[in-house]
């Protein structure tokens, strides 16, 4: 099975979670399959190439699971972006719109140095609001977003449109 087929096979659709009308993309079967998990991590690292980034920014919570092994294999550091109120030290915050209401995410002010090259990693790109806000947090630090890597892109939600000319790399697109 090629990686594309393997990823699609190991991501489970859960209808009406966490609320009616949402088709949740559950990556836990993929994480439990060591061939699929390793293949995903390798594909993200190979797409950009070792030595091309200084820090991997992972987005809470499933983004952390992917971003940490990616950081290890890149030889890069890992930086968490978390929901408001979860980080202990001084943080930048960024608020963005959801379908209903807003969400605020944060990153430590000293997590990135100006000029550092940063790859943002998450599991799913949906409307793009979360990735956009994470990229804005990186920019506030004076660091540079070299790309955004996601396991799965839900193209019908046009998340890319929010991300301008940032390099968006998705392993599978549905
Ligand atoms: P968005 O800001 O709309 O691009 O949403 C992306 C964030 O919400 C990511 O952190 C995803 O983990 C999560 N997310 C949004 N939609 C889904 C979905 N259908 N299945 C799984 N996760 C999702």
C-alpha cells in the first residue's frame, strides 16, 4: 500500500463529532500503526529536507503528537502553541473566528528568536483559521514561517485561501 492510501485507510471518519454536522477526522488508528506513523513523519521531514528549519511549532493537541517526532528527525527544536491559559510564562496571544464564536491560542514570547526558520505542524487543515493564527504568532516573534505541514487538508473548506503565499504541504487532500 502506498503512503497516500495507507494514510487515508488509517484516518477514521467519525460523523457528528464533536457536534452535529461535523465529520471528525480521527487520526488515532494512524498513530497506532507504526508503519503509517513513521511514514508520515518521514514524509514531512523529507518534503522540506533536514537542516532547513530551526524550530517546529506544534498546535495543541493532536499537532503535538506529530510535531514532536518531526522535530526530532529534523534535528530541530519543538515549540508548543496552546489554547489560552495553558502556557506558564509570558505569551503572545492571537484570537481568530470559528464557525460559532472565537478561539484564542498562545505561544511563549521567548520561544522563537528573530530570524529562526519555523515549520508549523498540525493534523488537519480545515478552515485555516488555526494555522493562520499560529503563523501570525510566529511572525510576532520575528521568526519566519517556512511552511505549514498537515496530515490532511479538507479542501472543500478552502483553508489555503487564508494562508496567502505560505507554503502549505498536506500529505493527503480530501
Ligand atoms: P481550522 O482552524 O478550521 O483549520 O481547524 C483546524 C483545527 O481544528 C486543527 O487543529 C484540527 O485538529 C481541528 N479540526 C478542524 N476540523 C476538523 C475535523 N473535521 N476533524 C479533525 N480535526 C479537525
